[in-house]
């Protein structure tokens, strides 16, 4: 069995983000998968809290420049890249002057989302996958974590309707602690309709609370990793009742990452060399 190509899309990654369980998994899990012979690509949003000079980020000209249409307006997709030298790992950043410049976090001080959060979610989810397509790098599996990545399943389905680039690609969501208060700002349903959402898409993503978005992402995923003992118990219970492939949390990190590798392999299946 081949090792496979795995795309990681994470809301937070150390050392570009503050330390958290999600950011730690974003840092160490891809590195471990790379060490064990898998090809990886890693994406995260470029909020203003990511220090470009400190981390020596630079724009990837060959990937940047395309425009994504959201809410009937063109928005430039900017791709930047940084590295984690100790892990020999590159991280790609999804950026846009309107959605991310000067924005430290997707959350306001009171834990609610920003007014344009719906478009931020759509732009990041679609932008990550469009960048992968432009790389002409077809993953066998996409592992995504954090509520800010919750539109990844919607856009993978949408892209496959156009050209089947992600045909056969498995989706795995990682559940950790964290979320937001209330509902996301904006008008997600209307903007998803403009992006060719189906009735099923709109029904699943109709609840724009944290639990609603994550349940939609779980429903469309092929597998679920419980990445923290503090993952929301309602989401864990939902996953256990609705998905066949759920990997429970393991506190020993080395053992857990080995289990995740086997979990990925079981979903990917046999790879033709």
C-alpha cells in the first residue's frame, strides 16, 4: 500500500498561531505524516496575527492572482508561504486584503464572529482548494480542523461537479475544543446559493451556529478524529451516531499519531503506484 498524498487545512498552526490543541495538531500531525513517507501540503488563513517578517512569509506568484467571485464581487486570492525549518515543512497561507488585512482573528473580543465572517469562511474554503488545483496536486485525503475550515466539504463537492478534481478524495474532520458564540455574521445561505449550493447543502448549513456548521462538516466527511478530550461532547456524540469511521482521542501523542496514520490508510485504501 502506498503512503498517499494528504492535504491538511487548519484554522491554527504553531508557531504561526498561539499555542492550543488545534494549533499543536496543525504543527505536529502533518510533520509526522511526512516523516512516515506521505506527501503533504498544509494550508491555513493569513490573519494579521501571523507575523510576516518574523516568519519570513513571501507571496507565491505562480499561485496568486486568480479572482474568486463571492457575493457578485471579485476578490483576489493571494497565496503566501512560510516554513517550519525544524520540521522541514512548508505552510501555505490564504490571504486577501479585504478579508484578512488588519484582522487579528475571526472572532470579536466577546467571542462572536465578525460581520463578514460568512464571506471569510467561503473565501478560505474555496481559496484553499483552488490553490491545490492550481498546484495540480491531487490529494488522496483532506484532513481539516477548526470551525473556520467548515466549508471545505461544501467546496469539494462543488468542485467535483465541475471537473472531478477531487474525485475519490476522502475527507476527515478533526474535532478539538473551541468555537464561537451565537451565529456567524452575514447571509451564508444566499451566498451559498450564488455558489451553486444544492438543497441538501442549504439544509445542512442552514444552522450557522458553531454546532450547526460543524455537524454539517461532519455529515459530509468520511471520517472523524476526536483530537481533544475537550472536544464538544454533542459533536462527538453526533459523530459516533452518524459516522462509521470515528477515531477516539488518545492522550499519548506518539501513539495517537500512529493510530491516525493507520486511520488515514484505512480510508484511502490501496494506492496504485
